[in-house]
C-alpha cells in the first residue's frame, strides 16, 4: 500500500521471504497429513513475529493492526493453515495477555510465548455457544485462593498443541458476568479433547478444551470478575481485521496461480489466456483483489490511529470481515473453474485455497453475525440523526 511506512515495507519483505522458504514448500504435504508446522512456528519466534503487537518490554515488536495484517497476508498466501495457528497464538492469546493482563502475568507468560518456546490459544466458543459469545456457560467458582472451573470450549485453534490458554468463563448470573483466566497445561482438571478433522485448514490443529473441576489460582484471573466483555469485543475487532488479511493472502495466491496457468495451459492451439472469457475472469478477480487490499489496509490503519469512534471502528472491522473472506471464496471458486478438471483435483492448489478460506467466513464471527453488527449500528446511527 502507498501509505506503508519504511518499517512496514521491510516487514513485508521479511514475511514474503520467510513464507516462501518456510511455509509454501510444505503447505500441500501438511494439508494431506493434517500436520502442524511446528518447525516454522518456532522460527517465527526467532525472527520476532510471534509477539507482533506485544510490548517490547516482554520481547514483542510493539506494532499495530497494519503490521499484523501484513504478516497475515504474506503468510496466508503461502500456507493458510499455519497462518491461522499464527493468528490464534499471536492475536488471540499473546495480544490479549499483553493488552489485558497484569504486569506479573505478562512477565510470567509473554516471554516464552513470544519466543515460541510455548504455544498459546484462546477459549471462547463452546459446543452450544458459538455466535452467542456472551452466552457462554463454562463456569468458574471462587474457592479460597483458587477458582474451580467446569465446562468446555469447542473449535479451539491450537488446542492440542497449546501450553497456555486464555479462557473466558462465567462467574455470575448476569449475561455480562464474564471473567478471563490464563490456564497452563499443567493445571489439574484441565485437558484437551481429540483433534477435530475439518474440510480445510487441515494443518492447523483444532480441538476441545475440557475443564473438569479444574483448579486455576486467583493470580491467574485477568483483571476483576466481570471485566471480560470489553476485552473480548475490542480484541475481536483486531481478530476480524487480521483474519481478513489471511483471506487477502489466499486471494492473492489464487490470482497468481491463475495467471501462471492461463499462460501455460494450451487449448485449441493457443494458451487459454487468449480467450475472452478467461480474460474476463482474470480481470475481475485482480480488480476485486485491489479493492479488497485498499479497504482492508485503510481499515487497519484507522484502527491503529484511533481516528474513528468505537462504534465506527466496530462496524469497519465487521465490514472487512464480511466482505473480504466472502469475496475470496468467490475468487477461489473462479480459480477452480478457470483450471477446469485440474482445479477440482489436488494436482493444483486452488481447491485447497477454497477449502481453507471457507473457514474465514465462519471463524471470528460468521457472515450472518457481521451483517447483524453492521446493520444494527447503522440503523441506530440513522435513528439518532433523525431524532
């Protein structure tokens, strides 16, 4: 983007190089075997990317949404699965701890998470509560100097591989009586379930967090009881912006693959790129890609600068989360169509791009939830103007 700082341009170059060397060569194999790229993950820590938004005092890079989105785009282009695990670690776990935890908690957990010595996840969704995040039912009850936690979390990225989990619980009867705890895998009563096998993002481990009379010290509570709704909503904005960056990377991969294939594939004595219908598909998907990039990075920069109201920021994050994954699915389907039978096979990567991206229309809030957020706020704003 034209407004990237020199630091952001350098970050983009570093991420491009890393992605092509460490992520892209293994993406297809790891998708087939449903295997997590732990080696690459550790190397992300070595080059300082696992704490992209975290305070430098704890080893983080101290950067913002724009930089985090750059990482997501470049990594997403190479291997969406590994990038999803990166998001769960760096945005859902590390960023939440950095922004909401006490100094003592940060000192205890952030350094090892940022170097990659430990892997993190976040527990929000439950078997019966996905889109209704405020309705979660995992309960925490105070008993002396610790809490007893019972319940489970579902669809948790990095679940089986995580050493640290940032977990939302219910500590009261009011809908907003939500409280967060930092769990580590050694705590009694805390375990993970079997891996969940998915349509896409197969190299990103997904599972269940299980709490059966789990014991967590009071010192691992983040803030006070009932503090978590604001923390949850603010971090969701960053998650939605950055997951849209992942989709942008997938769209970019689709376009580049289509351009190569259109020049190489011969039919009726000439390359298929010479046919007008193929040219139409390429022209449309490249135009859509540029629109997506402009909208996303403008939104990310606005988030960093804080130059819009909280309500407007919430709407913008929902809009990019709605528009970009949805448009990327269309681009991926067009890419499959352009490749014909090869596109439907695993000989070319476009079918994987489509499978992987579909998750981005569901995770961090479904398309339907994004529509609700956008429409409710805009209708509210319109009503206020009329009164």
